[in-house]
């Protein structure tokens, strides 16, 4: 069973421990350091399985009163495709809706880049309801084209 909790203390350490274990996605040291640094000050949800240490996390950045960004997200490799990411995003969406947020965005590597790991990432985001909105070819540098995806949040009740 996957349990989701709010993390108030040690956010950067948790982010670092998971991101360092995912070099296929977080292999640019400066970018990873920025994610880790910013994660310390952002709301964070963590996923644990069967009372274990966290196996995944999601940091949220409220960009406007109606839109939040899934700023950084990671799940330990052995926990991929076991519902951890879906559980984290479902919990985040409930929280955001309760706060009046209507849109959740995420940025990832564009499909114009051939990386197979990010192709999996894009499929995951699309499977949970995100839609590609815009591409920013140079936001992260010419070798890392950025894709912006958005998900309109809908109340389940």
C-alpha cells in the first residue's frame, strides 16, 4: 500500500537522495542542485510503501493563484510502474483543488530530443491527464528543449 504524506523537514535531503539515484533523468549536476535547493522551500509530498522510507516525492510551486507547477518529481527506479507517481499526483491534485487551484503544469524534455527515458516520462504525464501546450527550445539550453504540459483540475465531488 502506498501512503502519501506532507514533508515539512528535510525536503532537500529527500530530494537529493532520490534524484541522485536517477541519473538518467537528473544527470546535469547544476540543474539537480537547483532542484534540490528549491525543493527545501516548496510544499512536498512523499510516497512510502508499507511503512518504508520514502520511495518518491513531488514538489509543488504555486505560480499564480490558479496554477501550480509540479516543479520536481522523482520515484526510485524499483518503484516505477507501481502506482507511486499516480498516487503522488492524485494527492497533489486533491490538495490543490482544496486551495482553489485550477491548473497543474509540468515541464519536461521535449519529444524533439530522442531520450528514451523522457519519452517514458511524457507518456506517464499524458496517461494521467496532462496535455502538451507549448515548447521552449532554448529555455534549458539548445540541447535540452523544454515541453510545457498542463492539466485542468476537476473536482471529483
